[in-house]
C-alpha cells in the first residue's frame, strides 16, 4: 500500500486510467473533490464503476472516501458504494469512537441491502485536534477499523500551523503513528498539495516511512512513482533483513534468543522488523 491515488468521483473519464496505473490503491472520492451540487452525480458514477468488470478484476486496493457524518450525504453514499470489491470506506473527520460506531451501523445496513458477504473495512481520517487527541480510541472502536489516515491540510490550515515546518509535520505524524500502533492498525500518510514539488513530497514521504507508515496519499498520478519509491525497501535493507532472519533460525536452533548480525546485537523486535521488511518487499514485487 505504498501509494493511494485519489480519483474524483465526478471524473469518470479518469477511472480506467487510474485502474491501469501504478498506484497500489485507488481512493474514489465523493467528498472534498466533489462540489455540493454534484454529490449525487459522483455517487452514481462511482457506484456504477464498483459494479463493473474492470473494477471487480483489479488487484488494487479499492477505497471510497465518503462524506462525513455531519453531512446529509453519508447514508446515501454508503448505500451506493458498500459493494463487493470495495476494501475500505474512508470516513472523513472522525472525532470519536461514537462516530465510528455510527458509521458502522450505516455501513452494516448498506451491506445487508446490497448483499455484501465480506465486511468492508474502515479507514478513519484524523484531521481535527479532537480526532488526533482521541486517535487511539477511534482506532480501537470497532474491528472494522483497519487503519488511520492523516489529514494535515484540514488539521493545520485552520490553526495557522506551518505545513512546511518539518518539526510540525513530524510531531503530528508521530502522534498518530503511536495511536495506530496502540490499536494494532496501520497508519497512512496525508496527501501533499504541491504537485510541482517532488523534493517536498519525497522528504515528507521519507519521514513517514521512517515513522512506520505504510504509504502516502497522492492527489496526482505524477506523485505515485515518488510514493512507490519512498515506501519500497531498497536492496540493502532487504539483504540486511534476510541476514537477520537467517541468523534467527540458527540462533533458535541453538536455543539463543539474542544474537549478533553485522556486529549488532539482535533480538525479537529486530527480527519482527526484518520480517516486515521482507513481507513488504514480497508484496510490492507481486503488485508490480
């Protein structure tokens, strides 16, 4: 899930191109990219796509960002897009466990109506001060919550927080990552609005990866390759991980819990990280 590309629900001419592109995940958007007067149109376009053969055949992770609980659109959105083939519903501006439970109730009703057998997961957006403070509670609210996604624009802009200050970004990324870790769900990084600033995107994506995020949102196809590169383990990391896993097998056979690899003492936390790196590399190879 290195890259997740937002696709406006009112731009059906972009759907086929997105499905054929290199993003690991696609997020068909009914929220911010859709004007109020066109919400119904976007809902119908995305619903039709979700029931189409190309979508049902894709190996990509399929996400739909619906409108928030405090809008008049959420129930209709879920009724239209809670479909077989959708992996995650992205719920914006979640601020409490109660928000999650309310959304799950609506989602369950929509799934029952549409005959969905495999429950759809929730990706909860953390993009308000209260949401960030209660992020661990939100992530733990229901088994359907698969991950948290950061929304830095909505969080920072109203408060006058400088997005270009790496300290501000790091502090917020860290806080949400710890909340996700407490609930044992994944953390997905925010979008980066300056499409022309590839270096800025790389820097922010690199920071997120070093904090244990699984991938970054993209608002333009040109950002997809940058995200894929940033979250792809390099050859040196993969080789080091393989050495740790191999050494762990030998240590286990000898009854040792800690051992040396490349001059460094290694125990269970390092082994888990090495196994995660290899799993990520294998998954990314399969997706390519």
